[in-house]
C-alpha cells in the first residue's frame, strides 16, 4: 500500500476522503481534524478544489505535527491541479507545494526538529494549502525564525530557482550582465536582487501593460539596472544600452516564442540561455546563426529535478537555503509583492492568481 504524502490515505481504496467521516462511536475518541484544499480529479482549480475537513494522521515515532502559517499560489500549483504539470500527485491530493509552517509536536524518534521551529517543504507534493498536518521528518527543512513570514513562505521555489540559474550555468562576477524576460515574476524579482548583491548587472524584459511605469519603478527599487519592454528588444536603441553594460553571457527565459528569439540576438558569443518556463505557450525559435556564428548553448532548468538530484547531498540544499536567508537578513532579498488571503477565501486568491498582468503573488494564510 502506498500512502499519499501528508494525508495518510491508502491509494486505490474507493472511500478515501469519505473514511474521515466515521461515526464517533466507531473510535475511542474523536479524531484530530484539520482543513485542507483537496482535489479528487484534475481540472480547473475553481471547479475541482474543495475546502474539506480531514482527519489528521497520528504522530507516531517519526512524525512532525506542523501548523501551516502561509502558503503561496504558484503557476506550478495551478498546472498540477489542471493535470498538465510534469509531476502529478496521487489523487485525492492537497494543493500547494510551497509555504511555511511551525512545528507543534514531534515524535520520539525525530532529532532535527523541535516544537516552535519554522519549517518549509524539502521537496514538491507536500500539500501546503491546509491548516495543519503530520509530515515525515525528511520532507521538511528547518528555517531561521527571524526572517519575515512572507519571505519564508515564498523561499523554497522562486529564490532557489533564481539562485541556481545564476550559479550553475555561467561563471559570473561583478560587472558581468544577464538578460531575462518575465522580469516581474517571482523568479525575475529574485534574480534582480541576488544579482545586485553579487554586483551583476541585469537587463530586465517585461511585457507592455497599462501600469508599465509602476512595474518599472518596482523593479528598479529592487535593484534592476535596466527595465525594457519586449518591443524595445527589437529596436536599434539596444546598441546604446550596450554602451553602458556588456552584452550578457547568460539569458534566462520564462516566456518562449518571439521573446526568446529576440533575447538571443543580444547574447554574448558562447553565452548560455536557460529556459525554466514557457508562459507564451509557444516553442523556442532559434536562428541557425546563433549556433554557427555565436556558438550559444541552450539549457533547461527545473528546480524540482535539481532537488531530486541532491538526494544524497543534502548539504547543498541546506547551504543554498542558508545563503538565501543570509541575503534576507542583510535586506538584499525580499519577498515578491504579495496579497494575503485567508484560506476560507481561496476562490478569490485563485481568481486573482490566474489574471494577466498581476504582479502580486497570492498567499493563503491559515
């Protein structure tokens, strides 16, 4: 029998969630309960998600009872519920892959955590859109409690993705430059801040929009050196920009389509483009000249896979988290713009998270 992570559900048994509604006389005492956003089939989140009462699993020797504090809604969360993501949980499942919680109680065999500790998921599929749950010790990572709540809640996905892409594909130093599209996304905002802390210049591409100047001001306040629209990528004025900063050795692509093609035009000889998303839902179009005459490298990155690859090397994951926390302590890394929404109002948060041109991340609070 396989257990759905954090739910204590037997895969393949038809009653599943219904088993939580046992008559009180069938047990010696009323089971501990929690609330969670559960989906039993894939589809549009507003249709398939339901706020349900669940029976909390027993603590046992190795369990960790965690009260969730806050959990964001990320695009990957939506895609998992829709059934279009590369990683899909066993159904029924609790939504959410990221968030921060506080340890309430630990089993007698738990050594790395104690009551009062703040924890975040060590990997995806934990199911964070819930009030509380019992998790296994190895699925959690301890965090310093002196970082802001929203920083903690949004730490394990976007900042980690930004950090790895800046560190793993090109050797960059002060004075070097990178270019990225979707610069106002959660990853984009983290890239700007981490790069600024390292002395790396950023050229940040965003779509034209009604509140363009507001977004430009926001990114500039985070440390962006240059913020341009996708239309500007195609204009001769780009030559003037590269009189101020060197051509980028690294391009970060979260869009695809024409945006990718235009960024490639400006990348340095033997530079690297890393694709980590495809918001335009269009394929990458790469000119032959980019390969022959510039010898560019095209790579992909998926944070979930990176974490899986570190299974035998937990120190690298811990070291990255501590480095990011250090930047937070120094005021060099902040949470993206967030809107906090109570768990019971999840439909409002879902609707807002799926609107275009929304720069504020929706965060469910418990």
